[in-house]
C-alpha cells in the first residue's frame, strides 16, 4: 500500500505554496531597489537572466520589461534598455579586463517556485569536484509562461561569446524550459542559430509527460495566483498537450535521475507506481535517454542530494551515471 493518506498531498501542496509565497514576498522587496550601486536580491523571482558573462548578468524585469546589469555580488551597475545594459557590460569587460568565457560550460536551470540560488550547492559541486564552468540561469518561474522562460534562456545561449560546447543540468520544470528552448533555437534560420555544440544533458526529476499534481494545483485559486501560467501548462488535463508539441527531444546524450521510495508504492496515494512526492517515476522517463537512475529522495530536495550530484558530474564527464555496465538506456517511455 501507499505510505500515504490525503495528508501527504496536503503537505506537498503546502510546501509548494510556501515556496511560491516566498517568491512573491522577495519579488515585492526587489521592486523597490532601483538605485545604481544598490545591493539587490539578485533578481530572484522577478527578473530573467538574458546575458551571463563571468558572473555579470543582464536581467529583464517580468513586471515592467526594463533591464538591469548586475555585478557578481548582485549590485546594480546599470538600468534601462537592453542595448544600454549591453553597452555598459562591454565597458566593464574592458575596464576590468574580464577574461573570455571558456570553450566548455554547463548551464544549470532551476524549477518552478525556486530561484537559481536553489541550485547553488549543485553548481558548486560541479565546479569544485569537476572543474567545470557553470552558468547558473535564473528566471521568474511564477511570473511568465514557459515559452517566455525559454526565450530568455535562448538569449543567454546566444550571448555566450567564445563558448563552443554547452551541457545542461536542470531540475523539474527547468528541464521543460530547456527542451522548449532547444526546439525554439532549432526553428531559427541557420544563420541566426548560435554556433555551439550541445554535449550532454542531465535531467533531474523532469516532468517529461506533464505533472498530474499540476491538475490539482491548477484548480486551487491561490496556486494559480502564485504559480502562474506554468501550472496550467504542465497540467495534463489543461495545457500540457499544446506545450508538449513545442518541446524538443535532445539529439545529443541525455540522462534522467529520479527520486522515490524504490518500490511500487511511492509516497502519494494519488500517483500510480513509485513517485517522488510530486511526480511518478514513469512520468519522468523519456525515450532516447542514454542512462537512467533512481535515488531515494523527494522531488524538491533532489538537487541538493549528494548521490544526485555525484551521478550528475559523472555523466557530464564520462557519459554514464553509475558505471558503463550499469547503464540503463530508455528505449520507450509511457506517458503515465
């Protein structure tokens, strides 16, 4: 039997709403910090990264559409149009003699209700243990739809001057943002596509076939208010079918890591089979994956899970999660 009662679902809803409420509160605080030189909250929940260069960020406001340039310590260095912020960044590159971007980078993307800071421990692990250069992408996950987040990610990729090879690591909805972005870039004329090679992609708890829980959240008014359009887009009974048509299946190596209890019961009674307290294991699978692994854990904390971090680095470096013999490619995947 499932190790749950309806109370478990209530806990999941409350935890999710807590994250969303926190994002709303921080966003309100961020609005008031407009002065040049002001220490900001780093654009959490309210701004999307549009350009990232050696820790400097050009970000776009999801509220009024203006842009800001932040230094690596989140102080505002410029404010206004995208062109103005880009000009100021070019000046910074010269004045501070910023080194060029390396040829190989890993773009890390958070999920719904979180910020890029939620991915800090994973990013630091990849940098310290693997010597990788991480570009930790942030976007206002509760403020806009997934297509808009994908457009912001595409802008970041286009402005990775000097970068030749890009890998990805994402948690939850961040995987869908990347898949949407890859599709959008592929639809552009060849002359407009970034001249980079995609290397590897680690999907952590991806809702590759939508999220059944989103159907329930979409009917909760406060969840709709705080979670935004993305909840409806991820709901199989609402916007998922339309969204799925705009998602690419990576044509380069990718692996999937999921959480759960490790048996057929899972945590939540309302989700078939094993689950991570939000998604079923089956829902995360995607045909074409070159490797698959499961760890014991719940959805929200997987990016901070030591085993997940170890598996992620190994795949990025070697192309397998555990070992060559233990590889578990996914040939076909059910939608539920």
